[in-house]
C-alpha cells in the first residue's frame, strides 16, 4: 500500500460544513424539540401544582389535597367520568373495528382503492363542524327524522327523545367514530404500504386461506404496531375532546373534559383549583385507558396466536361475501353520515323557512350569510392568519428536521416518534391551563405569539407525519447528482428537493392548516378570550337556538380547510402541468 | 501502477492512492492505487454489490455515512477529499440518468452549466449548442419524461459536461439501456470523454464495457465480507 495511507472518515456532513460554513439545519431538531417540549412540560407542571393547592396568584401557597377533596365533592363527577369513558373508549373501539373489518373484508375491491380520495376531504372537516352536521342529521328534528316523517313515524312534531346530548354520550361516541374513522383509515393505508401486504396476502392465499382470514392472520399483526400510536392518539383525543362534547354530548353532567373547562371559566376563582385537579384526573383517565388498551392488545394477541395456530382457512365462498358486506356497509354508513351531515349544514345555512317535518326548506335565502358577514369576516380572518402562520412555521421546522436527517445521514429512532406524538397523547386541558399560567407570567397571554405557538404544538406533529415518508423516500441520488454538478446543499434543497416534493409539501401544509382551523381549546386558552375563531364561534353558537346562524359558521369552518386541500392539489398540478412524471397521484 | 507518486503523474491526471472502503470497520475492497491520465478511460471491474458505486460516491464526497472511506485522491495535483462535493468538479453519470423530473431539458442543462457562463443570452446559446452537439436541436422545452432512453442518456451526459468537470466518473451508465442502444451510447460518451481529454473512471461488471474503454482494467478484489447478489 501507499506509504502515506491516511484513514479518512467522511460522510456528506463534513464536506457540507466546509462548503458554506454555517448549516442552518443543524440547530433545527433541538429547536423544534424545545419549542415543543418546554411548553408541554411547563404546562403539565403548571396544572399539577394548582391541583395540589399551589397557585400563589390566587392565594394557594400550601401544598395539600384540598382541591381533590373539592373535586370529589362535585356533583355528577362519577357520571362525567363514565360519559368520557363510554364515548372515548367506545368511539375508538368502534373506529378501529370498522377499519379492521373494512380492510379485511374489502381489500380486493375497487372501493378500497377509491375510498382514499373520499377520505382526505372528510379528514379536513373540523371536529366542531362535523359534530354540528351530525346533530343536524340525527336530532329529533334533524334530517333523518324529517325523511321518515310523517309517513313512516307519524310524527308531526319532533319527538321528545334525546338522540343528541343523550345522558350516556352515545351521540358523542357516534360523532367521534365518524370523525376518527377517516384518520385511522388513512394511517392504516399508509402502514399497509410499509409491510408489503400484497406479498403476505399472496402467500396466505396460496396456502388456502380465504381473503378476509388471510388479511387478519398475516397483515393485521404486521400493520398493528404501525398504527398503535395513531390509535393511542385517537383514544386520548376521544376521551378528552371538548368541542364535539359540547355539541353532541350530554349537558348535566357533561363529559369530564367539558366539566373541567367549565370550572376553569367559573367566575369563582377558587374553582380553578378544582379545575386543575380535574385536569389531572383527565390525564389519569387517558393514561389508564391507554394502559387498558395495551392490556387488551396483549390479550388479543394471545388469542390471535391460538387462532392462527389452529390453521382455520375461512375459505368458504359465503364467508368472503359476508366479510365483504361486514367491511363495506358500516364504513360506508359512517362515511355517509359524515358527508350527509355536511350537506345538512349547507342546507341550514341557506334555509329561510323550514317547517317540520318538511324534508327541504320551503324558502331559501342568503340572508343568514348576509347578516353574519361582519362577524364571519372577523372570525374568518383570525382563523386564517393563525392557521397560515402555524402551518408555515411547522413546515419550516419539519423541513429543517428532515433535511438535517438527509445531511447528517442519521434518522431519529422510535423514541423521537413518541416525543412527536406527545401533544396528541396528552389531553389538551392537562397542559393548556399550565401553558396559560406560563403565558401570563411571560406577558404573552392573549397575544398572537402565544396563540400561534399553542396551535403549533398540535399542527407540527401532523405536518411531520404528513411529510416525513415522502421526504425520506425521495431518491437520494438526485441530491448527489446535483452536488456533483456543482450545487451546494442549499441549492440542492431549494432547486431540487423542495420542488420535487411540491405535492407532499403542499399536502402537509394543508394538513397543518386544517389542524389549526379545527383547534378549539388552544384558541380559547392561549387567546385568553381575545381571539374569536370560526371554531370558537361555532361552538359558542351551538348552545344557542338559531340553527341558521350556527350553520353559517359551521359551514365556513369546514370550507376553509377544504379550500386549503383543493389549493394543495391544484397548485402542484398546475405547476407541473407539463411534467408527465408528476401527473400520477401522490 | 502501485506506489504512484504525485510527481510522476501526467498533468491533470486523476490519482488514487490506497483508496478503499470500510463498512462497520470491516474492509469491503482492497485499497486501490491507480493513475488515470487525461483522455484515458480506466475500468474498475467487479461483481455487483462489491462497493464499486460506493467508491465513486466516496470520490464525489457523497458517500453514505454508514461507510467509511480511506486513502487519498488527487486531481491535477490537488487533494480532492478535503473539498465539499460541489467544489470537486467531478462529473458523474449514474446507472439511471437522474434527469430532474421537475425541470425541462433546457433547465436540466442550465442546472449543470457552469456559473462562469454569464448572461441569459450566453447561457441559452451555450445550451442550444450543447443540444445540437447531442443531436437534440430544439429540445429545450421538452419534458424529460417524454424522451427516449438514448435521448435521456445524452442529455444527462451534456448536463454533466456543461458543468466543466475535470474528470469523469461513470457508474455503470449503460447497464439499464437495451442492447442495441448500449453500444451507441457507450461510444458517444467515450468519444466526448476522449475529445475533452478527461481522465475517466468507469465501473462496470460488463466485460464489453471494459473492452470498449481500451484503457487499463483493474479487477476489484473483495476482502473481508461475504458478497451476494
């Protein structure tokens, strides 16, 4: 060998540094984590301390269990916890069951491939708008009852049955199921691509297994670990949802999360201690439910193993038909409910006179829109700029993190994924109260910075999830080719990587925008009541009587994210209208 | 060729000294000593999976961080390995043409064209000239996805040449072309490499490539790891 053999160790990282000196992506991952974890950590602490009596601003200067005693003395607490559990666990179980039944039964159908297109717009619809639409649909005076009256039911007046706001939270569970189903389905579709489902199915089918059994026995065990975190997030969200619970849930007592928010806004400031204790109880509830779910996972896995080893083929012709129907009908019903609810919102916003039990309004008008134009414009503008700001900041941070992966050649492990999911696994009220205390301390409360930051906590994880796969899947040789043509790392990023990823980036931005538009509690807490968004207005109006006004706000709330998704699809299509490689779907 | 020293190499030559690769501390290929004078096409032969492409990545400065490179490389007497990839001015052609799918043919060429050519008119003229040389007059606005395999290969070559490289690296650029095309593209690329007097390093597993290169052939020897595929 040559005498001057020098051992060198070179990845792209070190030459990149030599090239331009400073690499802006270097601090981004740490910055992102800090922006993320600091408020959540401080927020949890700021909720935990008052829960044990410590809140000097309100005279709480001794630690003790007094808030908990006060909490336990609250009327209806047990019922509230029960409502949360029924609606939260029930909705998550139902949505998961629907996903499994649909994938197992229908994975060979055309519907399976087409549903994806239908899901994105449904996913975009904010929770509050979806809840309001559902209420318009299933209420005693709703569209369904009108469709059946009086010819089938004989009702000339709305019957006195609680189909919404029922004491057990079943309507809330239904609403949550309809809302979470598209999310879980999309996450499952994403996971299916990663586990080579087609190969597994081919093998199992060749061994004589029926299609549904093959899916359940060979694909589900591989897919489940990939959708575990989204499932936990769904569970946490469903257990602690506030906006949907105000619209669809019972009122006396409401679910625990709504009760806690009520205490926070009680004019009697001493109730804040009760609220803090309630928020901690909510956190405990979520942790317990996730633990319970995890135990259920083990149990199901053990039973599943036995079932697998027993070798039943489930290959009967009739079985496949039944499985197909069992997968198709409930999922289409749930998706249809969501879509019909939106239609009901649109109808109400344009209705002028609409007598019961007429199926359609007898007089139409744009008057509701005209009368609300002022308030709508204000709330719409606030919603718009907060969502644009939060989505833009999130996109910048996410691109920075993903580009850092590319330049450093290292990918974060599974721990990072849990951190990413943290804001989605914790109930919002468990740390938003503390965040507000912190914001007051820093003089940020009620300011735009606190508002956008708070939205960012929830926008960022979704933007990351929406973009990461596409970013990591981009052929790294394009970047290498560009470097060898004399382009520095920044030029590669701006001229090659980002333009090539325009479609997923636009989609991720739309996801971030939609998530921000849907936020209720963060706007309420961080805005300190000074910012009215379409969401806070719609939820506030839900308690009132005028359906037409409510419909106008709910429709506008649903419209903004839909427009964002439309734009996200149109922009890359237009930009690359002359590029054949970009014409295929994402 | 072993033990070549800087003083003995012809001007503008590509000199490799003890160039090798390691993965997780284990040596992938035996260190390589080689001098490629301008206008000569040297061939590195070896089965696929031996790390030939990674060796070229190492030369370019775009080696996957999982690997570790060793040795030295000089071009025209200048140490290459201390430079960031974009300053090494090595032209490389890969198995796939890697034309940027979001850019037109002219934009792809413009991305490669050296910034030393200034002014829109001058740059446009230089690109038109290159297209004419490639037998692709008037292809400026075309979508790369609409080109044939041979046309794409030619655009990729000229994108690389317009960057005014000081050496050319060929990473099996003919292996994906069908048999009839392979020979034509190979002759086209070799002719341009020789005319421009570029020291050229070709890695391939196809003996026909090595014969056509008419230069020295180095068999890459595997060491340490079991190879498959």
